[in-house]
């Protein structure tokens, strides 16, 4: 979608509900996993079809176009995951699609697109160069250009991630941001008045995550629309120079904050995910969790957006990165628990102003439920009787 059309397009909570109804036949909800060592819940979109959340938006866009009677050939530019999702969706629906990918795209993603029968064109060294070539082909052959993020149907499809998270009732949700499609969909699902029916639900914080030097959306939200070439990063899925206009408009009004993550933090988080939680995530997939280390929340949830990582890259990271040992959990011994219980009981007795004769005796292994020998029987039932003078 070009800039002028994107500036006029709208996406609403009703679009998200329609997308959820369309996708229910084809895609199962992804699970939540509690990463205890990180103190965070993980929404495992790396277990989605094609290994990424992107299939949600691509499939919803194809189904919505079919409902509108638009049967043009679809072309899309992608760093890999959007192309794989589009290829899988087209295979399921019997539609021809063309994907344009940069030459530096991971081989696993290129092979995944070809596996589902889509036409693959490799062009340029970055996503933005591939996007420019896809726009040129769409203009020449009257193809439908399907943006990886700046399209109402795509945003609505990605927003079904947020609809699934709403039932979990987190207080903070972290999402990676490249062009902004996932973040825009999730923030609409969690904060729109139609879907978040109570003020408490709308108080959920949604925080984006970007990599240092690959922060085009963070700059755009501050009014800086300069097209600066992003630096090389492990998170190739969010390496976008020109973020979406429609997504920017949604995030500007509803996103709480964006956290910028250093590359070293991202690499360490990815390795720790593999070694400690046995979860394989790509660079962009580990980005939200890396940002979560700086965010305070009682019920934090990070979206692991994808798991399409080259085996060679993972092997190199495992050999090069030595993550710091996680903080050991505090061990609570029987003696410590006994001391805490004794302190709590003493405070209760003091507040209740009970005499020593009415207090419960303590055995060698903890509190004893039997009353002291000189206490009335009614104390066993927590009843204190007083004689009222006639």
C-alpha cells in the first residue's frame, strides 16, 4: 500500500473480530509459556504455521480479498516471514502469489517460501530495495501489492494475537516493531473500547521493542521521518527503513512506549532462550523479551514473533555468546519459614491484645494447633468469650 492510500485507510476493532472469525478455520491459537528465569510469560508465535505470526495477516488479507471479489495475482516484498506466511496461505486457498525477497534473506526462509509453491524473486540487499522492486512489478502487471505491515487486512490479522492475549489479562505486553503491523494490531485488540470492555482492561500497557540503529518507528513517532539506512542486525525481520503510515497513526495514539535494545542484549537473550527455556527464536522473535528485562510488571508477556533461524547462525551464537548466569532463586528453609510464621503470629496476638494464656503453643517443628492447657476450649475455634456483669 502506498503512502497516500495508507494515510486514508482505517482499521477498527470490528476488523479484528472479522479476522478472528475468518482465521478460526485455518489457524489454532498459539500457547503461552512461563519463562521462570526471565520472570515473563511468552506468547509462542514461533510455533505458528510457517514459524511466525505473519501467516495471520497474510491469510486474512487473501480471505478478505476473496470476499470482495478481488482475484488479482498478489505480490509482496518480505524479509522472509511475510513471504512464507503468504505462500502457505496461497497454497491453502489455491491462489498464485509472487514474493520479492532481499538476497540477504536467511536460506531457511527462502526455502520455506519455495516449499509452498510461491514464485520467489530475489532482489536487492535490503527489505526496502525488495519493496521498491515489488511496487514496480505491481504497477507494470496490475498485481495486488500486499504490504507486510501497512495494510488494514494485515493489521487486523496480526491483531488476533492480541485477542488471544486479552483472555490472559496481562498488565504489560511487549511486542517487536519493524514496520509496526504486529504492534498496531495488538494495541488495537488490547486497548480499543469495543474489545477492552472495562477501564481496567484498557490500562494494559503495550510497549514496543526496537534494536539500536534499527529504530525507524521510534524516530517516526517523535516526528523524525528521515530515511536512515538501518544497521546490520541479528533481528533481520524488523530491519525496516521506512515504517508504515497507517501503523504509525495507530501507534501514535495508543502505544505506551518503545524500548531500544542493544545488539548484545538481543544476542544474549536469544541464546538464553535456547539454553534455558529450550525455545528457538529468531532475532526479531527474541527482541520483545530482551526489552522486557528493563520493564517492571507483575504479569509481563512478550510476543516471541518467529522462530525461523538458520542453523548456522544459531550454532555460531551458541559458540560465541556466553550469557551471564541467571540470578539464583532465593531458597526458603524450614527454619526461615518458622521464624516468619512466629513473627506473623506475634504481630497478630499483639494487635488482638490477647493475654499469654490464650496464645497457641509452638512445637519444635512449627505452629501447633492445640491450645495452651490453661486456655478455654472456645479458643480452639478462635472465639474469645467475656463474662458480662449482670
